[in-house]
C-alpha cells in the first residue's frame, strides 16, 4: 500500500465554518481506495515559513508528498516572492523530488472583498515560481487556477469568506488532484 502525504494549508484541511475538516483527506482516501493511505499534515493559515518548521514531521518514506503552499505567502500578511521561491525550493530539496507533486497557490473569489488582501501580480508571480520549480525538479504541477475552469458561477465553489471551498469546490479540488496522484502512483 502506498502512503500519500498532504502537506499544505487550509485548502487541504477542508477549512469550513472556522475549523478544519477531513473532507479532503477522506475524499481522497475514498477515491484512492485500498491502493493508498492518505495522511494530512497540513496547517491552516500556514505559509512556507511555517512549512519549514514542520518538515521533520513529514514521513520521508512516504511514496508521494503533495506540497500545497503559497496562498498565504501571497497575501498581505505573507512574504515576498523571493522568500516564497527560496522556501519552496528548500522544501522541495528536503525531500526526494521524485516523490513530490507541487500545487500552485490558490486565489480569492474575484467577486469577494478578499481580493483586497491579495495582490494579483504577487499571486501570478508565485504561481509562476511554483511552475518553474516543478519543471526544474521534474515534479508534476497542479495549477489551482484550473479549479474554476468550466464553472460559470465561481461563487458556487467559494465559501462566504471568499477564499475557502464549498462542497462543490472541494469536489472540484479532488477532481483536479486525484488524476495527478493516480498517474504518479502508476509511474
């Protein structure tokens, strides 16, 4: 049985009604069934700075580690793009890059007040940083901007806080990440 570790922020924690849930962990476990066990080591509100503090808690023998950081790094309370790049590369280098999947930063609902806390240029640059590092280390990349592809009313995937996901949004997230994990498991 393969071990999959989710290592990210509140998006992977299925944050709802001001608390973490197991919706992503259980949803992914259900989709992967008996082929893998899913462990979620995500920290809501975390940036790559906090991720660096938790690296030694991640099982280095896990078969796949999915790194999902950058949203909080890109916020008004976050860090510079240069520090995000440095921290993300440190995280990637801590593990065997052959075991990694990198997830790009998420963005707030463009129809919400959350947009005032996120500079679109910084978000764009941090997405590009994640993509460049994935290419450099030959890791699959999951671009969260694709989460809204085909969704006519994006308000349906965002909770009222303008950042976290509804049931539909979490289903879309699972639809986006599951095939990448399955492909990596077969490789």
